[in-house]
């Protein structure tokens, strides 16, 4: 007689316990019917204790988490919420997390909740820091324009006068002074872009027209020998933005990607667009949450961004390029921030992805109506 087979762990449970984020499942009454290993740590209770209680036992009355769960039950569609404060005596203070809540179609009223304690919350927080860093460059740029450019013009003029009476050996030195002066002036000119605080003119912009324009420039210049791949959602609604500034953003990102894979014979850049209806972002200082349903990505299969640079990648003067100024991505972060959007970077030795989340145009255009354009050609 054969021995009875040893019970095997449920594959789904193995996967969920492997995920390094707390995951719980609630039934229609709000009872916690499943919790993975990280959820036990997160809620400071064993799975047995969790199964005896409903979610409102662990979070205070009126918690945004409870509201979010009810919203998903009503809408029957998943929702991402960023920077949700679920602090409570049971969970601890300063518990600021990202939350994904999704319905379970097979069980009416049931929902799955996943908490992300670090990833997106930190990225959004860094995004606010990037905007603050860009604002600090604004004041620095205005000061430099006034305090440096005027003396530099005098230095350049004096060097040109000396050159007329200098020997060939000394003339090389005067040319060096002139060239270095011009280089500093060009750098200050680039920084002056940060001091432009005028409100941007925004309207309905077809992002695919923008990306096609960027791709045409790249194919005829810096990315001539690099494969460019499109992965577009053709039913995407227009983005609420400024066409010229969006061209500047994606041209900079594609150029960075091309430089990252310049030495690879199989170098490839993928431009993708997608609709993410559940993504929302808290507006600092208010209770408002802005919907950022449009996701635009620039991915390359290069060696990735160095780990020591990645957390401060969008700060001014941060660069891994030998001759880089470190202002390109700072300007990109400034433009995206002025559009009410978010930019983030995911990088590994297998490649880098810049992800831009933007608000959609709320005019007459609607998703799925087949009308992709909303701009003046």
C-alpha cells in the first residue's frame, strides 16, 4: 500500500509569501481571510489573530484605507493610492504607504489589499524634493546671470584685445580664456531656463505625435544606429500639457537612453504609452488627489544607473557623464512637475526605465472615442 502523499503548499500562497510587500484579502464583511508573511509583520499580529478580526480593528475610524476599500467594492475596479496615512496605535505612527486595492471577481465583495511601504512613497517624496531642488536652482540661476555674466563679458573682451598684440604662444592662452569664458556663459544660459517662472500654456496634446517627432529627430541624429521600438495604446486620450515642453522632456530622455547604450551592438530603446486609471497622487498641503492616468515610458537595455546616483538622479549637477553638466534631468523634473505630473526612474544592470505619469485632458476628448489628436498640428 502506497503511503498517502504529503500535502503540498498552495502555489498562490507560496508566491504571496515570497512577495516582499504586505498582502491581505478581505471578505465582504471586512474580515481578514488571508494575510501573507509580510502582512503579519506589518500588522504586528499572526495570521491567526488577523483572521479573528476585521480591518477596522487595526486602523482608526475614518481611515482613508477603509474608504478606499469601499470605493473599490462599489467600482469593481482596482485603484492605486499614494501617500496614504494609516497611522494608528496598533500599527504605529508615521505609517505612510502606497496602497493597491483590487476586487476579487470570484468572490463578490472581497478585495485584495497590497501595501508598499517604501517604493512608490519614496519615489513621490523624491519627486517633491526634485521640484524643490529645481526651485533652488531658479534662484541660483538668477543670481549667476546678474553676478557672473557681466564680468565674464569684460574678461572675454580683454582677452580679445590682448590677442591682437600677443605672440603665437600667448595667443593660445588668450584663446583658452575666450573659450572657457564662452563655456561658462553657455552653462549660465542653460541654468537661466530654471528661472523662467511664467505659467505654461497647456492644452490637449496627442502624446503619440510628440513621441513620433522625438523619434524622427533621434533617428536622424544621435540614435541613428539604435533600434527604436513603439508600444503604444492607440486609444489613449490627449495629455493636458504643452507640446514644445513635452518634446523637450522626451528628447532629453531618449538622448540619455541612446548615450547609455551607445556601446551595445544590440542597443534598443522602447517608447511606450498606457492608461492607468487607478493612479492618484496627493497634492501637498491639501486634501486633494490628482488623477495621473497617463503613463509614458522610455526604456533602454543599457547597463543601468549607478546605485549611488539613482536616489539623486534628478538633482541639479548630478551626472555620470564625463562632460555632462547634470542639468538635463533636473530640467525634465521641473517641466514634468509644472505639468502636475511625476517622473520616476527604475534601473537595474539589465536596463533603465524612465516613467512619466501625467494628467489627461478633461475637455471634449474621451478615452475610446478613436480621436487621438487634440492639438494643432
